[in-house]
C-alpha cells in the first residue's frame, strides 16, 4: 500500500496550524456576497479577527440566527456597522463583526455544508 498521501496531508496541517497561530481563522459563511466562482455558501472564508470596521472593507459578520456572512462595510458609527450582504443590507453590532476578510476559498464550503459544519 502506498503512503504518498501522508506528506501532502501533513503539509496542509502544518500550514493550517501556522495560520491559526498567526491569528487567522476559517469560517463557513451561510450568506453574503458571491464571487465569480460561486456563492458564499459554497466557499470558505479566511479572516483575521479584530481591528476596526472601515467603510469599504470586506468583513465576515455573525448574523443572529443564521451564522457567518461575507459583506462590505457601508458605514460604521456609534457601535453599529451597516453591512451590504449582496441581497440584503444589515445593521450589526461592532462585536458581531468576526474580522476582516483575507481570502475566499471557493467550492470547499460545499463539502463542509454536507458534513454539517
């Protein structure tokens, strides 16, 4: 039996641990902006927690009762942030902003959706 899969899996695990230690997080959005490669539901979002919500920045937010979503900050004042999620426009608390979006990995969110994450 060949064990050629061990090195790639170990390399992916090491990279994931380094990203986690560096402060990056991965989330599976259930709503929000789509990309040319698919909807937010079929993607994984890599984001960096913390920082201020700046108008025009892409963020990952927690929508109560739904889960994480990808959006663009339209305004931020007095502890509230207005976020454009594509089909909807939501006002969330500053503490519901999970972090600034760094990258989107298309298609892997579908796999996580099947297994319930």
